[in-house]
């Protein structure tokens, strides 16, 4: 007699919803009764864990990991003499075109269009470019600004993707020295404050040609770019710059130990990693 009875599809789905580790779903049993008993035990344990998370949020933390991370990184950058800005969530078609994103660019298909001329921003960079084009006339260099806010893309379904996600973008215009060294310094400044180890890897980019990505435990959590860059001429920017964009839900996924980014994102199903229909 061999152990070849697996969890049913419905059981696997429920355990995943409750936060089970994927490898625990591959167990095999000799008898259906053993399988069902094990399912009930796992479901009960995971329910208790979700209740514990919700109680901790109510009594101690009072804020989910996402907003705690936003506050932490905002304070960190302000301490480093960056200025926080706030820009609209709606982008014009013209700003999308200025990023060299046209109908033949793969990212075009990921954009949520509100009407023929406006879309929900798929990134923060166009608005930050726009501001820098003006601020370079008004402020002395280096000009350091950052923004945190929602972005939207028609992403593929998966544990690491969200259609609405939270970005933190920082940019320094008129940086001193080697821009790549400055990019590495800023990435290290952010990552060290989070207690996360990382590596920098160059990757091809649909917008910038190539980016320097911040990788942690095999997960890309940020992309960086440097200038001067061909896109700069749209905003009459000629000075060197460094920019980094962090996906905050992915950071929360790593800092909280959640295996699915949807558990820590903006949701009506999960709250701070806890499933609500328990």
C-alpha cells in the first residue's frame, strides 16, 4: 500500500488562502480519513495564526506593514534631505509618450486607460521628471525629491504581482561623483534600514533600455536608473541624476515573511497579511 492520496483541489485552495506554505500542500496519505484529519488540523492552526495577526494589529501595531513601511522610508529619506512631493494619479497620454511608451511597447498593454487621453499612472517617473524640469530652475542642486503612491498595471496573476501596487520613487538631480556609485549608496541606505541583504543586477528595461535592479532573496524589489539619459531631453534636463523605484508590497512580503504579495497589499480580502473570511 502506497501513500498516494493528496489534498483535494478545494482543500489546497483553502489552505493557500489561509497562508499555508506551498510545500505543505504536497503531503500524501494512505487514507482519505487521514488526509481530511490533517486538513482540519492545518486549517485550524492557520485560522489561529490569522486571528493572532489581527489581534496584534488591533492591540499593538495599529497600522499594517504597508503603511508602517511608507512612514519608515519617508522619515528615512527626509533625514537624508530628500523632499516629499505629491502628484496626480491620472497621467496624460502625452506624458506616457514622453517616456517613449507607444502602442508597440509591451508596457502599453499593461496600462489602465480612463479615456482616450488619460490613464492611471503605471509609474511615478513621468510626474517626477515633470517636477524636476521646473525645480532645476528654482532650487540649487543637488535636487532630491521622492514620492510614495499607488500605481496600476495589468499584471499577470501570481504571488509576486498586483494590479494596484505602491511605489516609492526617489530621484537626485545634480548628484556628485559617479552616478552608479551614488545609486548603490542609496540602495544600501534603504535596504540596510530594512534589515534586508541585497545585490544589484543589471537588467533590460522596456522604458530605460536597462536598469540596475535591487534583488533580495531572488525577488526584484526595486529598479534604478541613471542619467544623463535619452529621455531627459523631453524635460530639458542635462545634469546627471540617479533614480530608484521600490515596490513596497514586495518589501513587506519579505520583511513579514509572507509568501504572497497579495496578502500585504491594498485589499478587502486580507488585512496586514491575515485572511478575513476565517
